[in-house]
């Protein structure tokens, strides 16, 4: 059924209940929930991860109830809550739990998009006949399966488009299940502030508010052409998504980065020494190029940034004279940029590396100033490096500059997660079983 005219503010947008049924599922405080699932003694206690960064990466709902949120410095969090439990982030284990969560989702639908480590989408359209129940019940069964098999809770939103499903999943966090049928979209959006709409940042919200809009319903009651003139293509697509038209397809296959690849690492403590800061930058450059090659891409430009202890940041960007796929091709330029940015006797807390102007990795194109033999050797060395690191762990083979990382001081922020400290028989620091582990003491 076609939508009613925009002037009819009280009428539903459509009477179709679920012409398409999409769910968005979002792990509740995912990192800390995984820790609590593996360590039952932590359940019910205020818990945060991010010890290695000095800033909270994830806070449990017990910690959030005390005003402790993501991004708060640990010293401030401990001041507010002396009994706070602080753990280093165990991304290896979080990734394993994430894989299991998405595997459960695929038991209910073959079309699943892994949007991030702790959230995703699934297309349930047409699955009612196979599951022999309504879409809402399918979503509830998925929610129950995650809780029973992983000991985690997820919030689920069910609606006609990705944008609506994502809004619905956040409506009743944690452990919520919100279904928004087509005939109820206008009622749901009337309660949805502009700030919560997927893709609307502070500047967009401020612009819309200057036009007298306050809710998502206000936005979609304006004409489509008006939304397109004000916000362009994204504004038009968001307008259609919020009205229940599924514009953004599910990406059920891993998607390569489209615009850039970035890697940032905060130091365990401030570093002043030139070679120490440079070693951290080189490690980020290597990590970025590893991801670049994994997606069979190459880069034509890069940017680096050095962040001081006072959080002030300086950055430079430059283009390469030819597309590169290995760190060795880019390091001479990286060194030049670094020497321009580095300030002696200045405490630094982080480095950032960004690869720009990405394109598919094609056959090498030579010019008059290129040494083909050396360039082929560099590319072959990159392939050999990937082979060794796949066998023995990331950065098992790395640039010599990173040897300075071994000389860095240790402390609370260098403490490894329990999973990496308590190795099972046969495991090494680089090779471990791809299974979560419980520590049972009897």
C-alpha cells in the first residue's frame, strides 16, 4: 500500500506489517559481558576493560549505573568507584565469542551481516515457514540461544529496514526486544529524537533543528526532495529507510575498506625517545599494510600523526610516487614525515598511521625511475612476511626498527589478559587454541 500524503501527520506510513523483516542485534556491554561469562565471580560487580590504554574501552552495566562510561580515564573511574574491577582487553577471546554469536545468527537466517565485533544484521524475510513461527518469535529464539549457549545477552530490533532495526535494538537496552511493524513506524519515530538516528551526527542534528525538526517523524514528514536538497544522497536514503523502505542491502560477505585503513596505538606510558616513538609508528604502519594486503589492496597516499601526553596532536599527509602494498615501500616517506613532526624531549602517548587512496592491487606498473628487480623483491618479501606471520603470529617477523619496543618499561598498562598469561599445554605466546577457556579451580 502506498504511503499517505505528508500532511496527514496521524496516519501510518504503510499498512503492510513486514514486507521485509530485518533484525539488528547488539551485544550488551559485550567485552565486559564476555569477561563475566568466563569469570562468574565478576558477575554483578562494576567492571571495565581498557587497562592497557588507560581509558575505559567497555563498562559493565553495574559500572554504568555509577556514571562510569566508555572513554573515561581510569584514574577518574577509580576515583568514582574504588571497588572498580579493571581488566586488560582480551580481543582474541572477544573475537571468538563474536564468531560464535554470528554462527548462532546463521542458524536462523543465511543472510547475516557482521557489522562490527558485537553487532550485526540478519534478514529473516521468508523464514517464518521454515521456523514455523512469527518473525518476533524468531528474534526471541535467537536472543535465547545466545544467552543459553554463550552466557551473553543481546538487544534485538526487528523492523522493515536496517535503519529502523538499529533504532529498535537500542530502544530497550539491555536485553530488549523491540519489533516495529510497518503500521507502527510513525508511532515509533514520534518517540525517536534526531540524535539517535543512524548517520545523523551533531552537525546534521543542529541543521535539522534550525529547520524546526525535533524527532525522526518530523524528518520523514518533510518531502523527499527537501531531505535530498538539505543532506544530499545520504539524506534521501535515510529518509527512505526511516519510512520502511529497505535501501541499504545486507553485506553478507566481508567488505574491503573503501576509503582508508587506520591503526592507532596508545603507549603504556609516555615516551620521549625518538627511536622509541618511531618504533611505535612503524608497528602501526606494518599493521595497516597487513590489513591492506589481506584485502588485496594498495595505497597511493598515507598520513601519520603523533599525539602528545597533553592530547595535542600533529599530523602530516603525503602521496607516494607509486601505489604501495608493503610497509617497506612506504617507510622512507614515513621517516621523512616523522622527522618533521617529532619534537625532542616531548612526551608522546600515541601514534597514528592512515593509508589513503586505496585501490585494488594490480600488476605493477613501472616507469623510467623504477628499479623493477628491487620492487619485485620487496613485494615478494611482503608475501613471505605474511606467510611467516600467519604461521607464528602477527608481527612474529617485523621491521628492525620495532626492536626498540622490547626495551619499553612494564607496568599495569602492559599486563596481558588472563588468556595470554595462562597458557594451556602446547600453547605459545603466538599460537593458542581458538577456543574460549574457563579457569576452574577445585
